[in-house]
C-alpha cells in the first residue's frame, strides 16, 4: 500500500519517450471542463501494491476535505490509516474494514508499549486514535455504509497518555523572532540577506494578531485584507475580517480581529514593495504559461470574480483552496493575458502561491538560524503564533473583566462573576479561533501570563462582592 499526492494533470499532459510524443496533451477546452470534476491537486491518495486505489480510504479523505479538514491534516490521517492497514495485513491477516475492537486494542498496545522503533508519543497516538475514530465513524455512517458497526477506537486511559501540545512564546521572544529572524535585523552571523523579509514578517504578524490557522492565512487572496485607508478602519485601531467557510477548518465562516497597525506597517508595505516585484518577475518568466492549471478571471465588484468560460460571476468566498492558488486576475475585461497577476496574497520567489509546507520551512529555517546565532533555543512555528494569540487575548480579557468587576458597586451572584471573569473571555476567544467546543479553548487558561495574580485579583473581587451578603 503506497501513499501519493494526487496530481490530475499528469494524466492530461503529453507523454514523451526519447523525445517522441506517444500521447498528445488533452485539448485545452477539455482541460478547462475537466477541472470542475477532478479531485484537487495534492489530495492524499492510497494505492495497493498492484496500482489499484484503496477506495475506502480515498473516499474518506475526499469526505474530510469536504468537511473542512486541511490538506496537511488529511495527509496525516492517510498516513496513519496506511500504517494501521499494514499492521492489520501483516499481523492480523485482515483489511481495514474487517478490523475489530480487539485489533485496535492490540495496535494501541504495540504503538504505546512496544519496541522503541514502533512506539509513539502520547500526542502522536492521540492523532492516530482520532484518525481511526473518524474513519470508522464515517465507514459506519448511513452515507458510506461500508460497515455495520464501528470498532472501539478510544480507550479510558487515552487522555492520560496524551501529552500537552500547547507551544506559545512570550511576546518579547516573538518580537525578537520577527525583527532579528524574519526581518534580518543584523546579528553578526545572522540572517541578514533574506529575499522577502517584509512578506515573512507580515505573515507572522497576521498569525499572531488574528489567531488564524496556517492554511487559512496562506489561502487569502489579494484584497481580502483591508488596507490602511479602508473605510472599516475609520476612527478605529482594528476591525473584524471575515474568513470564508471554504478555507476554514470545519467549513464554518468566522470573523477575527485585524489591527490597522498590521495593515499599515506590514501588509501594505509587502504588497507595495516586495509583492509587486514578485509579480513582475513572474511575468518576465512567462506568467500564465508557467501555470499548469490556471483559472483566469476578472474582478466583477463586490468580492466577486468572473471566470473565463463561465457566464456568471462567482463570489470569492466560494472558491476552494486549490482554485485560489491557481486563480489569475486580469485588470479588466478584454485585457491581455500578459497583464494577469496571481490572486494569491502570499507569493513565492517564482510568483506562485506559497504553500503551507513552504511557510513551515521558512519558520523552521529561521528558528534554527536564529537559535544558532543567539546560543539558546527559540522554536517558532505558525501554530506557535496561534497559541500565543490565544494566551495573550485570554490574559488581557480576563484581567479586563476582573478590573471591571472590581469597579462595580452592586454585588453579583457567584455564577455571574464566573461568567464575566472566565466564561465570557473564553467564548470570545473560542469564536476567534474557530474551536467547535469551548473545552478546546479552556486548555489555554493554564498558560495565562501572571495566572496567579489574576486568580488572586478575581478571588479578592469575589470576596468583596460576597461580603455584601453577610
């Protein structure tokens, strides 16, 4: 069983053998029509050793994407299922759809207590368990109907083996990472000749000030973030920006705070200086001709785009992530193709849209180099900045509620105090992060800066309120 990223265009491009074409490329009109029906590029796909598809897993991965799971997470699920399928085949002589609760239990014991080379960390097993649970729930669902009853995939002590995976950094460390690492602030042996420092710093600022996930931020289009002079900023330091359901986890739209400072100091500067140069370089290198599956369109006003060959404009919010990556915008109707530019906000050196994997690599290399220069470890990933956003805002909102509570002259009931001090900030941050359950957000409470001071202030405020009842 083998795992591959799906590439639909390998099947439509010409096949050459020793310089001789043995199969021509498909006609452009057929390609344009085919894009509507083919799976998205880089979708994880499993094949048996004989080359036939593992239908149940591939169908499940397609379902995950339709349900808002990122390509990266879908790939992790596919790999976890691939390894479990090999175990079932080699150790239990079974297929995925024949697995029992006992099979899953034996596999759990092997991965948590077996030989060192097979053993998983608690957090890795938690992810594997989630993949198995979701796969078998889907397989037993009415829509899939592949099995009658799902095997047991969760065990009583799974919570105990799962490790804490929250990684956040103090804001002072983030500023150091941004200024000295991403912007190349000038260590003697540091990163001083970065190709696109404004782009990298702008992306980091977006993550740490909005809390968006990596794939969500990487999928934004030019014009989806307001500029410094946008009307929404009139008299305000920040505004709320909308993330369309097509790019969010769980396919649920949400709004997140976006500071004017980030627009003026980072996003606008990147677009004006570096992005314009990347677009020019892309055009000189061939522009549209360098794209394997371009989706060419013209903005039609009101955040809509008219795609070439289609009769009616589409809302930008309805575009899939792969369509966003391949979208090229013409400056107007009838404009030559040479004037097109990529619609993606974040561009790589070749003018193509930067992938989440590329962003991970940028953060990893920067952390490594900066750590070497400073002589101490500083590990910053895109997800670290999402955690940092959550902890910072919970700290700020809880402290603000404590101060407001302390200023009130009318005693509250105990449950009202709790709702104001803890529950209200939790639910606000939950909405910003896009968590389905507030329980997921609650884990950040453990990491609040000055947590003991906050608890003491809350306890003092609570005592003063309760004194009024005696």
